[in-house]
C-alpha cells in the first residue's frame, strides 16, 4: 500500500516547475492515431494517465519510443482498429478520445466504455450525438462503444446541448479527416482545446476558431508527422498557487501561461493573497496575510475551473468567515468534504454548494484521496496542518501530478511517499 505522509506546518518557499498539461497530453496522444508519420510529443507530464494512454495506443499497434522522461515519439502508421484492452481503457476518462480517433482514421471504432474519477453520472451522450452527426451509427453494448460510418465520416454542423470539453475535442479529432466541413457550435473553450487544434494544424489539419464557442474544421486528406510541445498544466499551477497561499509561504511558479490562470489569480487576490504575473511565471505569497471569505462558482473556461474546486476549498477553510463554493460543472464533486472534515474543517454540503465555515486551523489525520484533485487538496491540507497527515489511495494523485512529492519537498515541505503494509501506515507515522 502506498501512502503520502506529510509533516505539516512548514511554509513553502522557492521556485517550482509546472509540467505539461494532463488533459491536453492525453488528447494529443490519442489524436496521433490519425497521423501518417512520426509525431514527437514534448513536455509530456510524467503521470500514469499518460502512461496508460501510451499503453492503449501501443496495444492498437502504434510504435512508441520514449526519447526522454518528457518526450515520446509515436508512430501509428501500422495501428489497427478495435484492439484496445478493456482493462486499460476503463482506467481513465480520456480513453474516449480513442473512439473519435478510430472513427476518424478507420471509419469505425470499437472501444470499452471510459472510466475516470467518480463525480456521479458521467454521460457521453454529446460525444455520441456528434459522431452521429458525422454519419456514424453508434451503439453501446456489453461495456463497449461501437461506431460505424459506412459511407465515411462526413462533415456537418454539430450543436452541443451542454458545454463539454471531451465532446468538443472528440468531434474535432473525428472530423479532421472527414469529407467536407464540420462546424462545432456551443464548443468548450479550454486552453487544452486550443492546444489540440494547434497540434492537429501542425500536422496539416485546417481548424479555426478553437478557443471560441464555434470551431470550424475543414476536412483534409491526410495528416503528416510533426514535433509538438504540450502547454503547461494550469491545474497543476493552480494547485501550487494555493499551496503557497495556504502555507503562508511564497512560491515562484515557473513554466505557466498566466492568462490561463486569471480566474484563479482573481479569486486569490479577492481573498487577500499576493499574486504577481510575470511573462511565463507567477509569484504567489500568503506571507503575513489573513484570508477573506469569498463565494465561488465553478464554470467552464474562462470561469473558475471545476478541477480547482477541492484545492480551493482548503483555502476557504482557512479564511475568516463563511464561504460558499458552488459546483457548476459536475453533479457531484464534494466527496472529499468528508475527508477535510476529518481534519477539523467545518463544511456542510447543500446540494451543489459547500458551505465552508472558515477560520480554524486544520489538524493532521489519516485521509483518503477520493479522486485526483481531491488528493491534491488533501496534500495542501496536510501541508497546513501541524503533525502527520497520512494520505491513502494516492494512485489517484499519480494519475495527474508529475513528481508532486519531489517538487513540494524541494520548496520546503516535509513530505514523503512510502510503501507500507495496510493498517500500519498511520501507526508508523506517529
Ligand atoms: N456531459 C454530458 N454529456 C456528455 C459529456 C459531458 O452531459 O456527453 C456533462 C458532464 O456530465 C459534466 C459536464 O458536461 O456535467 C462537463 O463535462 P466535460 O465533458 O466537459 O468533462 P470531461 O471532458 O469528461 C474534462 C476533464 C476533467 C474536467 C472536465 C471539465 C479530461 C480527460 N478531463 O472532462 O478533468 O473536470 O473536462 O473541465 O480532459 C481532472 O483533470 O481532474 C478532470 C476531472
């Protein structure tokens, strides 16, 4: 059993590097299936979701060479349809991009239903609606999604009923090699959507409008290989911004695009945290500060990111007064609240809103990472709490944070990852 153990109460000081963005990397990896040539993908984060994506692609017949810890060469020329192992696909949500990629390349797809963090119901109806608009017949049976476009993939207008990051990227992937033009309306606008479009355009695609709510994809005959670097991970950056503030330390967070962090910076400033934007870095300090209560609602980009909900909740626990944190994207994203309450937080969940009574310090406790971002929140909480916090189920954290233990240790945290026999972890730590 693996745990993260934190001896909290230390302020973080120094510089910390942000890795490539998970949610861009996984889409770009699966999009390589469309390319007739070698793609060299740089600035890949060293995380298990990237490893799983590469393993899935490899099982489809792709030739994959690791050139360094952050650079991979992917050659999908000999890949085949329908060979992805169910056990791998169900490990993560992003495997749904394989459906779009197989459909785009082979005009048919056969992929196990995707897994991922548990936020309640996670439908893929908008993905299916889009594939159908492009001429595919889609069925879900026996845990598999099957899509068949007998007359090929044909460009069309796709209007999403709700804003979906995954559906936007999946339809973009499926439509790149289509006959004719596809217009995605009510598209999501996240930076990773722009990154995927930039990657595909570098390979010869014709995509315009990514980053707005209307994306136009003119189908092209084929895509060629390229070298492409993934953008920095705004959620990893945001996590370290909150860690700096919550520990009342000061961090210079390098390799970021400050524009992507604006909603997070704005909320931190409203709370009284010091934030300074540089060209490709951001300085955050919580030194000698008390934090104001605020209200937050998570929304699609450029709103406050849902993937920062749990981490922000930790800071709200330390703010003076009562804050209201409303989840505007997922049905259920508050499973972590029970864990924070174990650490002395006073949070009540009322429907989609967490009511956070702030002002009291958190106390160390054994807690679980109930999902990826919840795990990051437990780390931040543990960093602020005096004494030893033991975090269980850290495989969630490893899905999305590249070297988080080492990075935090380098800026002053007392944090280690240990392998211990199950129930002894907390006893040993004390
Ligand atoms: N939705 C539908 N139908 C669909 C698709 C989505 O109703 O066909 C709903 C969802 O239930 C949800 C909302 O639309 O209520 C938004 O879902 P979206 O499709 O945007 O999410 P996703 O693509 O499945 C990605 C990230 C998540 C992140 C969300 C929102 C990846 C691999 N995952 O998920 O990231 O929370 O966008 O920004 O890109 C994480 O990194 O920790 C993470 C969970």
